[in-house]
């Protein structure tokens, strides 16, 4: 009986991926080659029989099929399904992007990239089945989704030079609402595209750094599972200063002005609120306190904790970042290399004002 049921699941999985095979011209690579481990491109060419398989992928393909069928019924021939959008790099690399679907209008092109992740973090408490957002507001979108979308928008803008390009990540995912979990449709607008400088930087990394871009990639890699690759450490993260693109200037100006206004308004509120008073306001469906609040600060006796809990205490203690130089100095003075006592991992994080 188990074999019969396994065949049922196998048939379901195959049906979701029907007509889903994306083809590339000779020596061309896709957008995902710039986002994830470049070794996958080589393995995919030499071992086309190996496929990524998971229920999450099946769910994603099924959602894509539903969206494409609905768009085709609504917009007919104006709907392009996974068209090949090329970009020729001066580094002799051809990129071919395949957004899930394009809807062509007289003056605008709507691009949709479909996603069906298991879960997305959200700060929405209202009962919304359809959520519209942008810039990571209300719903947190994974960074590799955002990068893929910005690259797609760059390619489509370069292809349809006479039209305005509007790009959305269209996701169906579980989010938390009113302390409960429920699925919702999410449209996340991609407001800015990748720049040519950014594209060339990613292509250069693809050509020269043959290793994963994210620490979790190897865990889900079918080529590692098949024994073709033993896994590699992720490529080191790098950040670089860039010239401000034209499309970002107004956003940055609004951001810095809003930040300054926020600081000035907060300073005025501090002066205006009577001592030991606060109010409650509603922010995205959640109650937030503003004003002077009572906050208990605990100062732990670390020596007593270590004496009482012994090794177990190490599970709860963390070295503060500003203490690192003092620990390095103490170990060095005793003849030890600090790197023998720590694991170094670079991460790219967002830093605002």
C-alpha cells in the first residue's frame, strides 16, 4: 500500500512541474546563477538528470501554474509566460532572465514573480486576505527574493525601453494575523531595479568566486546529496560604496528628511510629556506605548551563575560586541591566537540612520 501512495505523490509532483523546463541559449546563464552558488550551473549542465525535489518546490510550481492560467484567461495574448529577457555583459557573459509572467500594456509592462514560501514574517494584525506592500513594509521578504526581483526589473527595463515597468513579487504564504496563522496573498512592489554597476559586480563574482552565497545553500543542494560536491564555505560577504542612482535620490532625500523630522518630533514629545506619563497608540493594529514607561533592568551576578549552573550557564551567556577587543587583548597577552577561540562569519546587514 505504501508503494501505491508513493506513486500517487510522485504523480502529483510531476504534474506540478509539467511544461516548467526553462531553456537557455548556448553558454547563457540565468538570474539564479548570480544569486546562488555558481557551481550549480556547471552541475546542471553536466548532470541534467538531477533535479531539486521538495514539497515546497511542488507548492511553488502549483501556485505559478494557477497564476499563469488566471492571467492568460484575463489578458489573453498580452500575457507572456516566462519570456527570455537577455542582457549581454561586457565580461562576455549572457544573462537570460525568465520572469514568471509579463502582462503587456500600451504604456506599461506588469511583471509578476510568483513565490510560495512556507512562511513570511509580518506585522499585520488586520484580517486581510490580500496585502499590498513595498520596501519590506508590513511583510518581510527574503533578501534573495528581493535581489532576484531587482535584477528582473533591470532586464525588463532594458528590453522594453519605451514602457514603464511595474514589478511585483506575488506570494502566497502563511503569515501571523491577530495572534493566529493564516495564508494570504501578498503583492510586494519592487520599487528599484538593479544598476548596471551592480550587475557587472555580480557577474564578476559569478566568474571568480565558485562557492555558495548563503550559509544554508549546501543543506538543500541536490548535487551535494548526490555526492558530486562535498560542500564549500560561503563566499565572503562584501559591501561597497556606490554612487547614488538617480531613481534612489528622491527616496534617500525623503528618508533623511523623515529621520530628521522624527528626531525633532521625539525631542519635542520628551519635553511635552509630564514626568512618569505615557499614552497608547495603534500602530499597524498593535498597541504601542509612547512616553515615560517603567522598565526593569536586571544586573546578574555572573560569578554566582557560573558557580551554580556551571557548564549549562554557557548556553545562556553571550559576549557583548564591545567586549571583544578586551578579550582579544587578554588572550594575546597569554600567548593565544583569538581566532582559535571564535568562528568568524561576515554578514551583510542593513544599517540606516
